[in-house]
C-alpha cells in the first residue's frame, strides 16, 4: 500500500510535466526548465541524531541517485511554476503552482523529511535510602542518621521521654516514642530499549486552490486540503510506584494522520470585503498505544506474592498484566470563521470577525480500574472580534480593538473501581467513598474579554511614537481556578536620525490581578504533621498532607516590566551591525512568598559582504535568567 | 557556520528546614536536609559546538549543459553530555550531478 502510494504521489506533477515539456519544443520562449540528476551520499561517524537531525542529503549513511527539476511555463495567460527535489524516499520536496488566467489558481506540494529524536538514557535518576540492616544503632547507642546509616524506622521521643531519638527496624515504637518509617525507599530509572534509535518520518500533501468565476467577479472560492502523516518510533516514559519509584523508557509506535479540508469564499462589494472559511480536521492515531507492566505492590523488603497484602492499596499493579499508557486520543475539529472589513475614506477602516470551533476527542474506560461518564470530550470556542482604525490629522492614527471569547470544555466524571479488601491489615485505611467518584473540572472553561486602544503619532520625519493599552478579563468557570484581570501598557519609539543609523526602544508594563495559580499547593504546617506521620497510625497523603497545604504556588507573574532597545548602523552597502538589549522583570506576590524572575538578553550581529558573492555573519547572544521560587519537595518514603 | 553555545544554572539555593522554621527532630535531621539539593545545578551545565561547512560549484559546459558538485562537513561536538548521552557526531556529504537547462 505504501509503495503504491509512493508511486502515485508524484503522478499529478509528472502528468503536468509531460505536456509542458512537449509544448516547450513548439514555443521555447515561454518555457524555461532546469533538469539535474546525479548521485549524493553521506558518511557518518559517531552519533547521527544531532548532527543530521533534519537531513538535507540523506537520512542515513550511503549513496543514492538524486533528481531535481525546476520548470516555469507561461503561455496564453497560463502560468505554471514547479520544482521537484528527490534525495531519497524520506527526503524529498515537490511543489507546483498553476494560474489559469487568474480564474483558477492552485498550489500543491508534497514534502517528506525525517527527524531524528533524542533518546533519554534514564541513567541519572537512581537514588536509594539503604535498608534497615545498614543501621546498627539502638537505644543505648543511638547512632545519628546519615545517608549511609538509615534504619527502617526512626523513633522520636514523646513529651516526657528524656532519652534521645534512635532508629530500629520495627514499626511498633518503644514505649515513650513514636515511629516514622524512613528507610528502604528507592527511585530508579531503566531504559528498556537502550540500543534503539528513535525517529519520525513526516510526509505532507497540501493544496490551496482559489477560483474566481468570470460571471461572478466579486467572489473568489477557496478550497484547501492538507494531509500530514507521521510515522516512526519515539521514546515513551512511564512510571510505577509503591515499592519504589520505577521510571522506564520504551518505544512507542507512531502512525498519526491529520487531515484538513477547508472551503470558503471571499466577496468584494465596493468598500466591503467578506470572507467565510470552514475547516474540518480529523486526527487519527492508527498505532496501538504502548503497554506497561507495572511493578508489584509490595511493602519495601517483602517478597512478591500473588494477591499479596499490599494489593488492596493500588488500583492496578503487576497482576493486571500489561496496561495501556501514553495513549494519544483521536480527535475531530470543525471551525467556522467569518471576517468583514470596510475600507472607509481617509485611511479609516472597520474590521469584524466571528470564530466558532468545536473539538471532540475520544476517551475510553480502563476496565476494572475506572470508567468515565462520557466517551467524547468536547471543547467549544466562540469569539467575536472587532477593530476600528481612523486617522486624525496627518500625524495621528487611532485603533480601537475588542474581542470576546467563550471557551467551554466538558467536565469528566471518573468512577474508580472499589478495591477489594480495603481496611484490612497491614496499616490499611478505608477510602472515603466520595473519593471513588471524582469529577475532573476543566480549567479551560472560561470567558475572556479584551479591549485595547493603540495610537501612532509621527513625531517628526523618520520618527514614530506608538502608545497602546489593553485590558483583558478572564472569568474561569470553576471558581477554584480564579479570575484574572490583565492591564497592558505599551510604548515604543522608532527613529532613523540619519541614512546610516536606525534605532528602536520599547517598554511594556503588565499588571495581572489574580494570575493563574495552584491554590494551597505546598507548605503543610509542621504543627499539623509533627508526630502524626507514623506509618500505621492511618494518615493518608490526601487527608493528612494535601488537604493541609497552605501556600499558593505559581510560575505566572502578576507584574511584568519589559524593555527592548536596538540600534542598527549601516555605513555602506557591504556592512551592517545591530546591537540589542532585552530585559524582563516579573514577579508574583503569593500568600506565603513571592515568585520572581528576571532575564537579560544582550546581543550583537555583524554582517559583512566583501564582494557581491561573499557574505559573512557574526552573531553573539547572551541570556541570563534568575528565578526565585518556592518549591515543593517530595518526601518519597513509599 | 560555527556555533558555540553554553548554558548553566548557578546560584541555586535551598534554605535549611531550620531556616524555614521546622524544628521536628526527624525532619530536621540530615536525612531530609535541603542543603544538598543545590548539587542539581551541576547537572545543568550544557556546552556544545557546531560546525557546518559546505562548498559547491557549477561548471557550464555549454549554454545549456552544466555539471555540479557539492561537498559538506557537519560536526556536532557535545562537551557536556548528560541526559541524552554523548551526542558527538560527524557527517561528510557530497553530490555530483549533471544538468540541462532550456
């Protein structure tokens, strides 16, 4: 099938070449062409993936024939331009444009290339807390904790106990002490396909066609088609947890197809221009999702047993066999876009647009683990936009802009399968029944309103001042995610004081009220946790840790200052240099701290052309970024 | 083309649990100390160099007939291998062709 497709792909192009080549003999003045063929090859030492990431000769070592064709035909109002380049089956480009008396205009292309992908070796994650046997301390000889002497449990004196803390291997604390399990946790990475090379071959067919019927000269019809195929293998990383954090990397087959069909019409009626476009997109992943064999649910140090006592703590583990993960859902998209523009006298114009988009993606249950209340997740987008531009006098231009957006995304109900044997020993808790019927609320659902005013003032000849203000309000459907108000003020000046020198300076200030944050994401007060984290006393991550967090976290700023300056000096036609500096300062004052980030980016480019056919470019870019942030450190004790 | 790129993170600082006000005996032991985490910044050192040289020419045998040749040398030098291993690599490329224009 693929072979047949390869033969058929260039067929339309070749069919066009044949009559045009024949006509070249009869009217040589209207035809020009270049045909080239030969051999091309590459030799590679060491790793090919980075040095030949996007190939331009061949995708792997070897030699093969290549071919190139450029063709231009102009005859009686018909113009055809075509180029064809074939290096190997995974590195080729074919393009053609045809204009038939400006009534029918079409462009079509086929493009294929291979992208070598990175291979994460997963050899930098390993960490472990040694098992209890490495600790030899006792009540009489309470050795301190060090990374190499870790007991399974640490006994902390309760009030009234005067003897010091020490470690041991029993979950039951001695009288006067409380116990906390701290030993035997591990984190390790494992590359299951260490010798695999990952790559994706991308092939795209595309055509854009405009048709203007002479009987309807005000209307132009548009038809566009795009088909993108991605095939290959990429690395997929998954994780098991319980006995240890076990991170594995394996291969994931990719066989994705994205097909776009769009049609529309543009109408010109005097001062009014109207455009309507409909797009239908279909995405399919035809390869099966990778599967993963999860680690057994075990207490650290225990031997594996079928239906072991820890099976009642995890919804799935080794006994479930290979399970799907890292699946890419199929999806469909339909979009309608309407645009209208009126060009008024005096360089004034009015523009309006409406966009309606609906996307659905497929979801599926995992039998025996969870079920969903819907098999299609639907998102919708509606937007109205408008812009009015007018000129006041000879030097001042105003633009007033506005846009409303409504985004809706389905909430999803998830029903987890009840674990058997919950609430039994050892150390098992009984889950809250409501936690088995969860709802995933969408942070995507929101209403957004934007209004802006821009002014452009010509200060003097070759000097322009631009001022702008934007206000954007985002009302999220789920109040937990909050609402945001964003004020943006912009100012810039462009000047060209002489024929050899030009410069630009700009400043942007943003004030964001309530940017997107994760509320109560970290910082459990130790007054709540101390003395209550002993395994066996029944604390859970949800109730005893997550629900007691107090600090909001975010990497989104509530205040932004950004400045840019650049200057270009071109003393002659063979030399030009540009210097620039960009600075950006952001911060967010959160309830328990602040997130701050400052970046500096100076740079210099120099271009020199000693002769008409030789040009040199030197570029230097430097970036420095400083971030101050509160982090949530995981304590990975199983 | 020659490209020399370096990137690194430094100044990574984590306060100790004591600085954060935690006094619990277990948590403030060296086992959970945060002071060692700045070692992470050593992983961030990245340094690579790229060389891309190519030369080509076309000789017009007649007004219509020409021969063309191209040679290329690309090298990626990974001076700080980390997550993806040593990505050093060299590619030698070449092509020889004949063409006709009309």
